[in-house]
C-alpha cells in the first residue's frame, strides 16, 4: 500500500496541530510536521512528498524563499504545494504562482476547504506519477525495441553483403576486417562515433553489385578480356542500383560506397573517372581499407603480402589512387589494424 506523504511547514505549533488533525482524516496518509522552513528544506533533500502545506509568514526563511529553493531540488519539480497565507496582497500570490504554488488557502483555514483542496492536489500528484511511470515504461520499451531493430538491421545488412561475397568463397573474413579498418580510419579523421558506425555497417556492401556479374567472368581464373573487364567494372553501377534507391539511410550509404569505391584520387578510376574530393569521403575511406585487406589476404592468384609490403604499397598509392589523408589516418591506427588482423584472421 502506498502511503500519501504530506509535509506541513508552519512556525506556529497550534497551526501545525490543527493542520495535522484535519489532514489525518484523509485515508492512507503519513504526515510530518516541521516548524522551521530551513529544516523542512533539508528534509526535502532526502525524500519526496506527495503534498506540501506551508505557511507564508515564517521567521528566518519565509514561505516564498522556501518554495523557491524547494523547486530547485530534483524531487521538488512537480510536488503540489498548498500555501496558507493571511496576506490579501495580489502581488504576493503572483510571486507564489510564478514559483509553482498550486493552490492557496486564506487564514483562518476552513476545515472542509483544507480537506477538499488537499484531496484534489493529492489526486493530481498520483495521476502525474502514474503518467510519469507509464511514459518511462514506454521509453524503456522503445529503447529496447530500437536495440532489437538495430541488431536485426545489422544482421540483414551483413546477410546482404555475404550474399554477394558468397560468389567468391576465397574472401574469408574480408568483410569484417575491411569494415573494421574503415571505422578506425573514419574515427582517426575526426568523424563522429555515429558516422563511423554507419560507414562500418555500410562498408561490407561495397561489392554487392557482383551479384549481377556472370559466373563465367566473376570466377574466371585467367586474365579477363577487355570486354569481360568492362562488364566486371559494372558491378559498381549494379551495387548502386540495388542499394541507392532504398529508403534506409545505411543502404543509401552502401549504394554511394558501392558506386565510388573504385574511383581513384587522380581520376584514373571507374566507373565515372571522379577525382580528388569529387569522390565521397566514405568511398575514399573504404577504398583504403579494401586495398589493404586485398593485399594482405590470400587469393587464388596471389599469396598474402606481409604487413610491411602492404603498408609500403599504400604509401605508393597515396595521392595517386588513394586519398593521402585516409592513408595517413590508417597508418596512425596501425596498432588497431594489427589487432583486427589477428582477431579476424582467415582460417
């Protein structure tokens, strides 16, 4: 059973006794009296109240100052306050209203009026608490559902990326590594945690357009003919066509990366020959991560390069094929790169 906690503040013992006897008629109440406003304020710092009934004229700290300081407390934001005053000055009431006094009683206090107004204010307090708790439960439910949906979205994105990578079973943990490299580059460049996380989620979809490339080209062991190479390069367009028109921001970002991750800083890349900062930053980041992982991974046509050889190659490609700033950011994060290589090494 929830007891209604009422705090009575008045410097007159007779008034306190009168108020307590009257409000004790209300059911399920726990009443505390205090004859000193400063001590009452200290009580309010340690426990919440469902109703405060306070006198306006008190020595030391009057009712006005008591309420002003009480409202600054965390527990004092929405507690109903019933002010008892002998003053008929409208300006006093205006000041009290500005500070959050909910209701007034004029001295001498009428028993029926005190009881009725207190009951109404307590009911209002209970209704607010119910609404507050309900809102908190709703907020908690929304947060939990958001986490679930985010995990489902991550899983769906990875499944989509792996659908394309399954056409080339030699890639192992390539997706996980290059996505992780992309995130650390983004963070080193000063992007926010949210922006870096978005790139991490979108990066694995960079080659999703390979779904549209015929097996006779995609899985060919020998050198591609000029016509076959032209078709292979179309996987960037296919990826953008698949992802770019989505309503999901991550998929849209994946489409941008898919279209642009083979563009080169000097304009020699494909499909559109973009150069420099014409290439979206997300694609420039992923390009560095993708090239490094390709160099350090085993492929049917080559052995894995050593870390030193791969880093040397990145430096050679800097300001040619790759954005120099992205390469520098990668180099600065080399300890994290080594950790990712170890954790997600191909078996």
